[in-house]
């Protein structure tokens, strides 16, 4: 076997190994979809979370301090 | 009512935005979501003696909210749909050419997911819950949460016209109605 053949075999083997590695980890574009979904989830979630808290909810919690207030 | 542990109220107030966002992701209706949060607070305050100080208050509240939501859903025997939800089933979503998604399109697609898919995506993807915490809230195994998140993400990607490799599909976006039966 010539040196040239050895080089070619090495290249083929390396390529096969890299291909196996790629199978084991998520593809770049699959990670892109995941990131896209996560980003939009956080945006939608953040929109609601940043809204002012309704007064009725705060009143309910404030009534914890004074149980008599809750009855009135 | 039993006296609440020290710091309970302030922690509750801090968690209100997350509770409201989680409720909205389940009901996708602002008024229903706030009713759900209000009911959750009433239940939490009535059962404050069951909460162990030092444990995860967020998980405790999310669990109460979630259980109450499904309890109401079972009573209704069907999911309550708002007018927007009905309309949403008929519109098509197409990803932008640069691969981004319009937030409103995203919300429309998200609303079409089954409740169990919406809740896991919200818990794990948006609220910052760990898989373990989400499993505790949903009352199932961690593995179930992981596979549910994967299925939900795939479903959403499909509805948004993204293929599994994250690329925009050629031509028209898919009709959400075609993929809504989860």
C-alpha cells in the first residue's frame, strides 16, 4: 500500500468518525428550532408576567395581615 | 386561617407574575387565567398549614393552580375556547424568510397545542422550572416530562412550518387546523 492510499484511508475513516459524532449530538439547525421556540415562549410568558397585578389579587393577599378585613 | 410562615406573603406576591403567566398559558384567556390565579390564592391561603416552610413554594402554588385548572376542565368536559382560539384554528402560519417567527403567530400555534403540551413547554421553556420541578408539579416521572417536551416542541415546529432541521418549509405555511389534533 502506498503512502497515498494510507492518506486516503485515514481521510475516509476520519470522515466516518465525524459522521458518527454528528449523529450523537443535536444538529445546529435543530438547536436553532429549539432556541427559536424557547425565545418565543419566554417572550410570550414575559409579556404576561410584566403586566400589572390586578388589585383584587393584592387585596386578597393584604387581607392575610388582617383576617377581619377579609370578612368585611 | 392558620398563620402563614414568615415571608410567605412577600414570596407569594413575587410569584404572582409567574402564576399569572402559567395560568394564561393554560387557559389562553386573560380573564379566565386571573380567575384561576385568584382561586389558587384562596386555596393556598386556606391550606397554608399544609405548606412546609423551606420547601418549594413555586412548585406548591403551580401544583394547586394546575390541579384546579384540570378539575374545572373535567367539570366542563371540554376545553373552553375563546373567539380568538376558534379563529386561530383556521389561519396559516408561515415562518419569516430569515427563519424567525412572528410572536403573534407563535401564540396562535401555541394555543393549538394540547394542555399537557402547553404546560410542559411553559414550565420548562419559559418559567425556568427544572425537569424535576416540572415533574413534581405535573405529578409524573422526569422521563415523561422530557419526552412530552420533545413531542410538544416537534408539534409546535410542525405547526410553525419549520422542519426538524429548523429550516423554513418551501411554499405556504401549514394550516394549523391540520395539525391541531394532538
